[in-house]
């Protein structure tokens, strides 16, 4: 998008959508401080303007999927562990050694 920077002191600049400086006026330069520029006002479609919020929603869905995989893996590991009385028996055998 085109940009016009009007400065009370310093450089006033008019820049086109591609980053090219179209006009510049230096506050500290001697002479006239009037800047004139013709800026294109047409829309230049960006990736976000074309696609909208689908990328951010895709990221949210991916995060939710990863969290659910981690939670399922944690739940499975806790179910695979031995029952408490078997764990006590193992501890008793190890403590006798």
C-alpha cells in the first residue's frame, strides 16, 4: 500500500506500494518545503487479503491436534502401568535384596 509520511521536522516522504520513494522533502533544507507526489490508490492484493484467516485457523487446529495426541499418549502410558499392588510387590522384592 502507498505510504505518506508527513513530518514536522525531518524528512517527509511519499512511497509507492513497492517501496520506491516518489517524493521527499527535507525540513532542514533551505527553500520551499512543499512536497507534491502522485500515489497509486488501487488495491494490491496481499496474501492475507486473498486468503483471509484460514492460515491462523489452520494453526489453531494443528495445535489442538498436537495437544490431543500428547494427552492420548499420556493417558495410554498411565493405563499401561502396573496396578498398585503389583508395584508394591516389586518394591518389596527390590528392598529385600
